C-alpha cells in the first residue's frame, strides 16, 4: 500500500474516532446534565409499590388488505410475552385480553376521495373506538398501556385513549412509513397508512368529513410527533412533512450519523424538557425484513436488530414511556419459522422498551425488594 494511502486511511480513522467520542460525550451530557431519565409523571395508583403494565390485544385487520395481521396479538403472546415480563420483581402484568374487532371482508363501505376509495372505514372506526375507550380505562389503573396489533390503524384508538388519559403526550413513530397520508393523498386507500392525519391538529383542514370517524378528536401537533427509520414515503406525505416541519430521522440519517445521535435529536425535539408522557408506536416493518419478515409492507434496508433495540432502550431511559403499540406482525405472511422469529423479535422490542433488556443492566437497590429500574420506573422525582 502506498504511504499516501496509508496516511489518508489513518486520518479517516482518527476523524471517525473523534466523531464517535463526540456523540458519546454529548449523550452523556444530555442525560446527566438534564436529568432526563429522572422524570416520572406516573405517580398514581401504585398501591403495591410496583409498576403496572396493562396489555391489550387489538386484532384489527381492516386498515389494510392482508389477511392474518389480526393474529398478531395471539402470535406475540404465544412467543412468551407474558412469561418474559411476569417474573420481574416490581412489575405487575395485567392482561386485558383482546378488543372485539369485528370485520366483514369485502364490505362495500367506501368514499370516493379522488384516486382511491377509503377502505373499510366502518370496521376500522368501530374497532378503534373500542380501543380508545379501553386504553383510556387501562391507563386509569396502570402505569403503561401496551397494545398489540393488529395493523397500524390501531394507533387511532391507542393515541386517542392515551391523550384522553394523560396530558401533553408526545409520539415517537418507529416505522418504515410515516403513515401520514390523507384519504385524498393515499395511493392505496388503506387506513393503516393514514392514522396520523386523523390525530394531528395541523391536518384538520385536510380532513374529510367521514361520519364513522367523527369521534376522533385531534390530540397531537406536528412538534409532538417524531419519526425514526422512515424510508418508504409517498409524495403526499413528503409534502405534509415539509409543510409542517415534522421532526424525523430517516434511515439515511441513521446511516450517516448513527442511531445514538438520531435518538438524541428526536427525543430532544419531541420531549425537550423530558417530562412528557411518551407514546411509542412501533411498527415491526421498521426493522429490516431479514430480522422481522412476517409483516405486510416489507421494505428492504431497515433497522438492524441492535438499532431497533437501542431505540427502545433510549425510550426506556427517559422514564417517560406511558403507552406503546407493537403493530403489523402478520404470522400468515411467511412460513412457520419466520413467523415465530418475527413474534420473538416483537417480544424483545417490548422488553427493551420496558427497560428489561439484558444489555441494559437493571440494578437491584440493596435496601429494596423490588428492582430499581432507572429506566422506566425511577422513583426519583424531578
Ligand atoms: Mn406503520
């Protein structure tokens, strides 16, 4: 190798190391300096001194066209979700079962909205109305509500229920897609690509009058919403994101700057003072299809396993997780082994978001019987 090439390589390595150190340094300051993860807004109803996680299944499939996504909650439970969470001291799991999500396939309920009809608004709206009521109720007695989808239209219900129960929520949307279409801009007419347009204050002027969805009140603004890992974006969505300056880190930005930098940036934007209840809406298709193949809208070039887990660990670290969706696991879209693998990854995602990853050490306080989880469940007051 020529000596000039070696010198260049050596300079590159030095620069890279400095960059990594900078990112690490700012990360440290961010947490230690602001005390971000010391915030805790969940102070009610802790009768046993532990943390209560309410789990709800939302087997909604009417927001898209693939059969099988309604079996997501069952698949994730079968992958051992409850068993994985239940043995942690200081954590109580309440499984509220599944919401009744009736669906008449081929039901001709659509509206002419330009290019494509809106598909299945009646089924989707009715099921989500029940999800909203149930999530709201669960959050009266539980610290965190975990909803298992189902397709991503489920977020209409979960975010509505969350916003009814807690004030000033922020939403972190982890997904290959922004799911920000309006019924007019949508190329498919699938409601799982439009949940956010129902929920955002900024987009109400673009909202059509759809009687089934009249009950959905806007509850988030564009600055309360952050995207991470998006990579398959429709033209209408790009226009909306630019118009309202919606915080986002695309998969390309993760490539360029690393997941640590991106999480720091996005959390800082949607939860600047570190005390807002976070709604983590995790679409399994954010992960690369090689890791989570059993899902309906696979897009190559997704998050690695560790990037996905890191996102959840950082959310856990804030101490602000208040509700979570894990959606779009469809066990019928792949063979048995791949479906099982996808469901197991879903369980891992949930564990990491709840602060139970093996790599992120839990500490047992010497004087306490329950685990002191400095991630989600810190007792320290701001
Ligand atoms: Mn989605």
